[in-house]
C-alpha cells in the first residue's frame, strides 16, 4: 500500500467521508470502511471484498470495530456507527 493510500485509509477510518448511526434492521449499502458497534449487535449479514462467514449466531460486543471493504450489512439487533468509505477492486 502506498503512503497516499495509507493516509486515505486513516482519514476514512476517522470519519472524513462521513458516518451515520444505524439502528434499523433494513439492508444498508455502502461502501463503508468501518463499523463501530455502539450497543451489542447481531448482524444478519456483512458483505464485502474478502468478507465471509455466518454472522447471525454471534453477538458482537459494544466497542468492537469491524474494519474492511464493507459493501453492505444488515443488523438483526443493536446499533453501529457506519463510516463511509471508498472501495477499490
């Protein structure tokens, strides 16, 4: 990763592209670069480049940060701050 890309990644993770509080259980589409769990959360799904696994049986504790090229996610319960990002394939 070049220093320019590294700087951009840091800026995005700090909210320079904006962020929103999500409590809805509807599908959220990004791109997002980070999800910060505000209250314990259970996800129906999280999708993105290189992201996999079954999420519906796992409670993610408040304070956890999920970082990566996230294209969409859906909460079953809880609240997260979704940081807007830029995803390059």
